[in-house]
């Protein structure tokens, strides 16, 4: 970090694995002045405070030209650094979340050095799937001076994208295993059915239940225990997966197959909230959210709401577990309006929807 001047503005990029990421960033960056790119719903109820501490609002997974202007103003006029979580969404399975294709071009546009902040232990300590229950895991972080101002100027957007993609290639389960970090809390597997929603043995969805230290398929009876070291141990059959990200990657491939053969279809009743400014999230009623090869379609509020979103509108979707300790959500929308959809079903659809949105985008863009 000696390469970066004490008062030199920089773009700090950080992996997004846990609800405590911002707390970590504040600790490692102090006393350097910096602005924070923050999801707009984080401003609700504390708009004045968030502005005062330098937060820049944006809508996740929506084109936002104002964000570009605000960040440029921060580094060029205020001579302040900017902290950004380019993955936008929290990691669901403990690995890297998709990065936007526009990131390299944006880095060139900003024209300042790029520093990477990597956290270790944050996901293990406070994973989203586990309803943010904290475990006794030590957390650390390091910073890497990744790109100089000259690098940013001379490298192409494509080259920058490749560098950033490699920098964000992280696997928190593997980190736990290789560093022999033991998590012995009795609730460590609770909520795992949110990400491991499809049985790897019988192939059925919506029958996975997770309690205490185990996850079970209620359709075929297969039981996996999450060991203290972060491995999966199959208790009553030959294991297909011992590494959670491998199971999740298999689910992604299964979703892709459904998209390609035309069978992928989500249709779920939802409670709907809307956000049209940075001050309030409004509960507006009930509806039905549909997702298929044509994208998202949300109808509701006694026929007053009818919103469609193309599958190429965004490279991913804001699917979150335990959103603000309220419930799991699928959030769609644009730079003006966001629709927060809370599925009213016992099946776990949030993770699959994110996987489907990402695979649909890639398939449609490559046609």
C-alpha cells in the first residue's frame, strides 16, 4: 500500500460476503477519507445521516448514470477515495458473485488507482443463509495495490475485466478448510436449504430441510451433515458432493438445462413493496411474479401493477436471503422504481431465480 499516496484518491473494490463487510472496510481504511457506494434501500429512515457520512446511493443491478457522475465528482472534485462492492449482491454460496461486464470500462472512466480489499472469515462468521447468526470466527482483511493510474490508462477494458475477475475468484468454504477453521455452533447448517434447494441424489426441488448441523431431502431421505471444518458428509448414501460450492454449481447447470430445453418457469405469489425514492419502502399489496425465458413479469395490486423486465436488462438480479431480517426477496426494477417481491411459498426459489437470471442473460446476450 506504500504505492498509494496518503491523500491520493483511489477506487477501493471489496468482495461482498457478509453483512459486516462495511464494518471491516471502515476499520482498514481509517483515517483515509472515502465515499461509499451503497444500496439505495440502505438510506431508508436515515437519509440525512447516510449523506453526511459520504454514502452514494444506487439501485442494485440497474443501469445508473447518476452513480458514475457521483463517483467521478468524489474523486475529481472532493479528492476522496471511493469504496465499492462490485458484486452488488451478497454471496449466496460462499463464492464470487457475478461481476458486471461494464466494470473494466468504468474503471478506465474513473481513471484512479485500484486497490482490492479481501476479507477472510467474514462469510464463515456471519453467512446470509444462516439468518445472520454470528459464529465464533476471527475475521481479517488485506489490501492489494492492484492497478496504478498508468495501468488503468494503458490497459483495455477487456484486460481490466480479466484482472478484476481473477482478483475476485474466492471460495470461502475452501478458505475455511485449508486454514483448519472449525465452526462448532450447533446451528451452522440452518438455512442451507435456501442455497441447496435441489437434491443432488433424487433431483427433486422444494423438499430440502436444514436444521442444526444437517440438511435432509424429505423426498428421498438423504442426509448430509455440515462438518465443523466446512465439508459435507453424506450419512446414508454414496456422496455426490462434499464441497458446497460444487453442489451450487451443479444447480446452476441444472437451471441452464431447463432454460435451454424450455422447461424453466417460475410463478409464485408474492407480497410486494416498492421503492421510488431514497426515503421510504412502501408496502403496496400482493401479486404474482413470473420468470421464464422472456424475463420477469410482475402483476398485482388488484390489476394496478403490471411490470415486465427483459432477460437482458441486467446480468443478475437482486435475490437475497433474510433481507433486513424480514424475509427472502427477489427484487426487480430500474433506476426509477424497485419492486421488492417476498415469495409466499414454502419452496426455496430465491437462489434458483438468481441463477436463472444470470444464465438467461448469458444465453440471450450470446445469441
